């Protein structure tokens, strides 16, 4: 018996911070003793894992991962009485629509020939019914009662890109008017992005000549600094990065969950749970990112 397999893109966890970004933040933490007896590579590897866990914790609260990614989704919808098809992707903000297929049955989908007709809003994609074929075929109806009716349910499959750019640089040289990135997801012509590189951080604007999806990114002005491979380039809100720093710091400190608190001149006090002591940092982090929470 054949097995049905989903066509949707599996969830992919991606951290909001690099190890270097966390180290550059004023946390006052000793992150070089996370692995007892471990060398620097071992310490950095564990710090990277803690950052990923902190990012995953925020994903759970946000109901999505905000890093720009291309995803494939399926859903059922209906023609709207105002003459449009409305798609509600699982991740926001929506940046582009690469493919869209639709049909009266799941196995008879017809591809939209031109996705540029779509109208984009922060949490949905609108497609005019006038752009959708409405013919009948021997395999079943592709028409759904004419424009303006919502009498028929339709099946949709589409590929789109959503989120904020938070990608790694491949090459970037001081004085150059272009750079290359390891992942072009979400980059838009005319967009303004930040290069997160400690004292060498700078803001750049993508030239209007940029070709969507290209890893070669032309800039409107020359780079002020040379940036090594792996440095982050993007427009992920700073609130998200700061929240990740706070949660990562709390996760590191809560390792001493059963530690004693000592007064300077008196006897030891009672044991204080680490989750209680550092819960305020996590609460602050969640408050900072509440604006970006996906309500389903």
C-alpha cells in the first residue's frame, strides 16, 4: 500500500544569534567554562547549542521562526465574495510568492502562471480571481461557480518566503560596492540591512539592480569594513536579538539551579531556584518580542 507523504516544508530551527554576537553583548557572563575541561572549540560549540535552545524557546512563544526562509505549504480555502483568494501562511511577515497551485481536488492542481499578480499583506497573500483559470476538465471542475462566489472549497499548494533576513556573509571587502551571502532568502532590492560585526558593524542598502534570489548583493555605497565569512547580515529586529541574548544568559545562569545564596556576614540563606531568580530576564525577553507573536 502506498504511503501518503506531506509536501510541506519541515520546520527548520535557526538561531537568531551567532556565537560572536553573543560574546560581543554586555552580559558579564563567563562563557568559557560551559564544558568542564573543554577547550575553546568545545566551549563555543556548547554556547552555540545554548543559543539554539534559547532561539527555539522564543520560537515556541512566537509560534514561528522569524528568520527568512522559503517554505511550502498546503491549505484549503474558498473564493471570497469580494473576488479574491486569501492565503494565510503559517509564518510572517510574507515577502514573496514563488509558486501557487489550486484545484477542486488535491490531485488535480493547476499552477498560477504569474505570481507577480499577488497582493502582499503582513500575514496573508491575496490573489485576484480574475487571474485564476475557471475551465472545466474531464478530471473535474477547475471553475468554482464563477467570480464572486464562495460556494466551492479549493485546495492550494504554494511556496513562499517569509521572515526577516538574518543570513551569513560569504565575502565582503572594504571599498567594494557588492558582497556575497551564503543564503539570499528574503533579501529585497532597496532594502536596508545591518551587518552585525562588533566594532565594525555598519548599515548597507541593497541597490535597485539586485536580482531577487541572487547571493551576489550590489550595494548603493561602498563597504566601510572588511567582514569575515559567517558575520551576520540582515534586518532581524534588534528586539529579537536582545531577547535571545537575555534568554541565552538565563539558560546559562540557571545551570546553578540549586546553588546557595550567601550573606556577607551571616549564615547561608535558603536555596533559591534558578528559574525563580532568572525568570525576570525571560519575562522581559518575552515582553520585548510580544509584538512579533503569530496568533493562529
